[in-house]
């Protein structure tokens, strides 16, 4: 299965800010136990690269991407650590082209027609719509996407169990992403049991919605 099909099969991506590398493996195990073997580990904390390295080494069944990637140096650090894909909150042509030149899967963030144009001209198969809820949600995304060739979207920003259903009903949505099952406080408390429960709950809901 190719990368995008694998992401679509799960349809939900936990967006993680690791407080320290020591959280990486127990967190990955909790997600795998909750049947959610995927994570976007963001470069919002200095633990990202080492966390990705540990997750991919200790939990080979996990699909680990790097998020909030803002520079080409962070692309290098993420790929060196074993990341399977790169995600960014915005569209920086320098970072996107750097990835494309190296055949690194990249999903830049878009929330305007101008950014989407840049993605379409580069023939990207998927982009991230961020910050989804603040930008007007699914209604805005459908209007934005309408003039362009079919493209898949990962949607994040303000998503939760309460509002994910309409997004998942649209087949152009590759996956929704969110931090609610890996919240800062849960990680700070090392409450990995709760992470597993929230992940399992989310997976069950997504399966019901996408079956
Ligand atoms: C992201 O980087 O994708 C978002 O910050 C996740 O959004 P959330 O914290 O509102 O779920």
C-alpha cells in the first residue's frame, strides 16, 4: 500500500508535540495498542527528531511523519530520523521544492486559493488544510477545492470527535488530524493509558463513519 493509501486507511492522524524524547516510545506503544499506528511528530519541541528516531526504531509498525517542518534543515533532521513524510502548517516553496527534488512526500499547509494554486502547479497529490475550523471548516475547503483538479486533503486545526463526521464523509479527505488524544497535559502526566483509550475511541468512531 502506498503512503497516502495507508494514511487514508487509518483516516486519523494524532498531532504530537513531544515534551521530551523519553515520551516517544510509550506514546507510540499506546497509539499502536489503540490501533492507531500513526503520528505526526511536530518540530514544535526540540524532542521531535530524537522522538521520531526512537518511535520508528522501537515501533516499526508505526507510520511516523514530521510536522511543523519550517526549514530544509528540519526536513533533513526528520528524514535522517526515519520520518515517512513531511507536513508543514503553511506553504513555503523552498521547503516544498526541496522535498520534491528529493522525492520526499510532503504535505504543505494551505488555506487560500493562492496556496492551493502553488500545490496544484507542483502536482502535489495531497495538502494539509490548516487551520480548518478557524478558516470556516468543510464549507470553505469545498469552495477552495472546487476550481482545481482532484486533490486529497489532510485537515487539521480544531478537529475533534465532535466535529469530524462531516469531514470524513467527503472522499477527498485523506485523513483528519488532531491533538485531542495526545494533549499536552496527558503527555506531561505520562497518562499513556488515557492516550490509548482516546485513540481506540477515535478509531472506532472513524471506522463507523468510513465503513
Ligand atoms: C496541527 O498542527 O495540525 C494542529 O495544530 C492540530 O490542531 P489541533 O491542536 O487543534 O488538533
